[in-house]
């Protein structure tokens, strides 16, 4: 449960499933890009500390705004009330990309998992493996979002007046997420600090083609 899949669920409930899927697709595209960056450009990312800090604060502000918007919608007591932060004409694919792009937490998260896979010799620095790995992450992210999108829609359709209550619940989730985000920033436990703590020896080598890897093994 996170900001992006909860937002996707809210869009699915208050707008349409197609809009929610567009939002989810936009967010997973950026996440796949971030995974690629975590595999081949982590040294460059570590030098962008100031930019990353700004992104962290923007993420906090957006989550806070989403929480306030959900509470405002819930206070109206109207099932058709919509989160004011989502009451815009921005293409949902673009919105998903933007919301995912300003949240750099995916970089240390996926770098950590990649490091585990490298250490167990499950993942190798081969271009074809990188591509399949990233594709798998994208499909898994989409499936996870679909659980929230279709599950939220199913729940609302079966519980009377549930959308009004759901706005309170979603607002609470966003509030907790915002507080956690603020705590991590102030205590230097956020994504930026995790990236700075990455040891150079853990950074994977540049990926090679399958033929080059086979020659190296020989």
C-alpha cells in the first residue's frame, strides 16, 4: 500500500477504470526507468543530492495535499464528491508519470533487491537479463495496481454509501504516509540518504551482450 496505488484506486472509484489504468501505466513506466537507472547509473544519481532532496519535499507536499483533498471530499458527505487535487484535466497517464517521477524512493528500493539478486547469482549484468528483469517489475507493478483499482471499485459497488467513508480512509492513509515521509526527511532516513550510503563495491558493472557474457564465462 503506497501513495501511487491508493491514488490509482481513488481515480478508479471517482472517475473510471480506464483513467486509473492510464495512471498506473504512467507510474510503472517511470518506475521501470528508475530501475534501469539504479542498475546502470547509480553513481551519477548519488551526485544529484540537492535535486533528490527537492523531489523528496515535493513528494511530501503532494501527499499532504492529497490527504487534505480527501478529507474535504469526505466532509461534504456526498458520494460523488471528488478529491480536489484530482479535479483537473491533466491526462492521467502524464499524472501517473509525474507523481512517480518526483518520488525517488524506487531507486534505493530496487537497487537493494537487485543487489540481493546479484549476490545470489540470480541476476547477471547482461542486457537481456536486465530487460527481462525490468519488464517483470513493470508487469508486477501493474498487477499490484490492478488489485487496488478493481478491488476498490468492487468494494464501493457492494457497500452502501461506502465512497464517502472511503474518502476518510484514504485521507487517513495519505496523512500517515505524509507523516512518515516527513519523519524520514528530518531524521535523514529518506531515499537520498540511502542512496548516499551505497557502497561503491556494490554497484554492478556495465551490462554486456549475451555473447560477451558467454565468452567471459568460457
